[in-house]
C-alpha cells in the first residue's frame, strides 16, 4: 500500500481530526511515514484561525509541494484538509495547482478516497464539521499517558473577532454514551489523562436540549476504569453553572484546572467583542473559582482590539496584576475578513498591539515566576510524558496544573543514579528548582511505578536548570 506523510497544524481540535484520518488510513492498510521524502502521498491538515496560522499553513503546503515536484521526488499526490481548505479551498484551487485535493472540515473522512485518487473534483467543501464516533478507530498521537477527546464541534457564539463559527459551523455535541464508550476504550488502552476539548466546552449538550450535559458527562467519566485525570480546556465563562463549579471541589478525578479564555475585562471592549458577559459577572466568577482549593486558572487575552484605548488596556493590566492568574496567553488582535471586528473603526496600530502584549506578558512572567517558586519544596504527583524536546537526555512530565503543549513542564532529576521511568506512568517528585514557566524535581526513589532496566537510562543523572 502507499506510504503517507501527515502534517497537522493548529489546535488540539484539529489534531483530533488528524488522528481520525490516521485511523481511517491505517484501517485500509496505508502506511504512515515520518519522512516526507519517503511518502507517496502528502497530507497537510491546516489551520486558518488568525493571520499567523494562515501563513504557517500556506508555507507548509508549499514546503510539502516541493517533495512532490522535485526531480526524482517520490510523492504522487498532495492533499490539503482542515480549516484553510474549508475557508479558502475554492480560491486556493486556482492558486495552488500542485494540490490535488482540498477536503473541508465536513469532508475530511473522504481521506482514503483522496489517497487513492478516486475523487474526480479537486475541492470537497460542504458547510459545518464532521463529528466522530467512538467506533471510528481514531489513533491517539499524544505522547505519554494523555489523549484529547473532542466532545463537540462548531460554535453558536457570535464573538465579533472570531471566524470559527463560519468555518466549523454551528455547535454539534456528541452523545454522552458515545463519549463514555471512547473514554472506556482509552482507559483500557493505558491512557491516564483525558483532556476534554470543544470550541465552547461549557455549552456542551445545549444543542441536544440538555443544559446540564457537561456535568452528567463528567460524573460518568469519573467512573471510567484506568483514567486518573480528567482535564477540561476552553471553558467559556457563560454556562459555568454552580454544579459544574461544585464538581471541582469534590473528591473525584476531575482536575482543579480551569482554562477559560476571557479576552478582556474592560466593559466597552467586552461589549464590542460580543462576549455576552459583563465585567462584574466575569470578575465575580473568577472570585468564586479562586475559592476552589488548589485551583490552577489559565486564561487568554487579546490586545489591540479595535477601539481599545490606553485606559482600556490599563484596566486590563491592573486587573491581571490584581487577580494573579496562574497561566496567561496573550495574542495581538488579528483582522479577519468576514468578521464584525474586521469592519470596525478605530483599528489599533500593529506596534501598539505588540507593545501592549509584551507589557502584559512581562507582568505575567513575574507572577508566574513567583507562583512557581512557591512550589519549591512541595511534593507533586507527576505524569511522565517522555524525553524533553528542549533539554537533551532529560525526562519531563506534568503535575495537574500543567496542560500539554500550552503550559510548562516538570523536568525529572534523580539522586544516586535513580531508576528510569516510563512515559505514561505517575511518579512522586520533590520540587527543587523553578523558572517562570517550568519546574525541576527529584523523583522520589520509592515512588510507585518506577521501572528498572536500561530502557530509558539516559535520565539517570541529576539535572540542573
């Protein structure tokens, strides 16, 4: 069978789509290869959320096209899927003759037919996005003991800066029983951490007529054998019920970790963003979340939104300083066509957007450094991810307050040579050092699930940051 090389760009939600395609490919015998030069077919799953993501997608498509067009090149076909294909596929068809097939977000399950060259048209784009079922054979590509579980697709919100509803369509939620079936399969396969994702996680099930569906799902997931951590990402401030808040305080496997994109705090900016929540209610929700013992709170903000004044930004800056979020990501506003914000007057100059972003990140870096320093001397339970991509010969993992890819890590060190550890296992770690984003700790010798042998002996030395 043909050999296939897949490049997946963008968010974890897009990654799950790539995992579904990989499962479909392997189900029909296609062989995946990590080297594009060894591939017969090249697949790029694209992102088109903001301008920088679109640029990365275009650059990657052209990079893969070189393997197809080079003299003596092996690749026969180039297929583009994902949000870029959905949003611009018809236009790109004329601009990129080297691409054989564009599959939109509702058509990516045609991937095997595209691999075989059986699709007569170059573009297959229909409204919305395809959900997946638990029995579709998705292949988990997350290292260690974690897996993303996409519980809904699309979004019903009308945020003025966001193009996602026009790309991905209206929200569609998977049935609770189907998600639980997938979770039981993952738990049986050794997955320890389920990371629930959706464009609007707290609205899960509302489209099915159940305002309390997320709470019901979480209670079901808490009973799944094998799974020890349940993490939630993209929890918007609306629909954050008292019962959902209460789940974070109970003795269960739902992590006290909240990822809630707030975007701003200035009332005029929140109104212009169409965030559907007032400043006081947003601040009150943060106050209530801060009462949850051990809660780690992550958020994102946008600087330079149209009409953002110095006073608006100062209000945001002062609020971030006062609240002391545990994790913060900051993005400069990106003008997107076909959005209300893109047509607004008083667009902020690019250099001002960047200056405000940098100021907010510098503030947060100090907050993060101090909070991490408070972890020194603590004993934390860490899920081992694998070998660090940043430091040679060092293993790394995460404690409950660190989500993969977006937060820092815990680097693992060993006294007296120690014993190697295996990705996907939990170990207890004494934290000895901290930076603004990462921690370093010594694995406790009698920690459970430490394995002997020389499988990963590369990390036996003591590590210093």
